[in-house]
């Protein structure tokens, strides 16, 4: 599956470089370059891309409308995602990561309510 065109458009819309996207997803910059050159991503990477850019996975599939501009992902959600990937790479259990993110979201909601 060639995701280069929709991925490039998402990166341009969000103002994200190859190196930053690689860092956020926990992959090498060369991996992102490969995707932009037409190499198919692994399914878990495709899921991570969709989650990061707040689009459905089928946004990247043939026949999807890559000219549709999704809403830019909220900055804080990018931070949560990046934190979760970092915690996962350090061997922290996924349930603990989810708990941490949920606690942060609740704190954010309390803060937003004033």
C-alpha cells in the first residue's frame, strides 16, 4: 500500500518534519522516508500514523480522498502519544501508560472547566 501522497499532505498540513514524525512514532527517520517513497508501512505503524494525525486508517487506503484536509491533531494529544511511545520503549506496562494518560486528560478537563 502506497501511503506517500496522503502522508505527505498530512505532514504538510500539520507542519511536521520527517525527523519529528519519526521521533513521535518511535521509528527511524529512514522509515518515514521509505513510506514517503512508496514503501508500505507495517500495520501497527499505519495505526500509529492514523492515531497521530487523528484520521481513520482507511484515509491511507487506495480510493480514499487524500485531498480532504483532516483537522490538525491537538498539540496535547501529540504530547500524550509521544509520552506513551517513550514509556512503552522503557518497558512500562501498557495499562500503566493508559492510566497515566487518563489521569492527565482528567487534570486537563478540570483545568479547562476553571
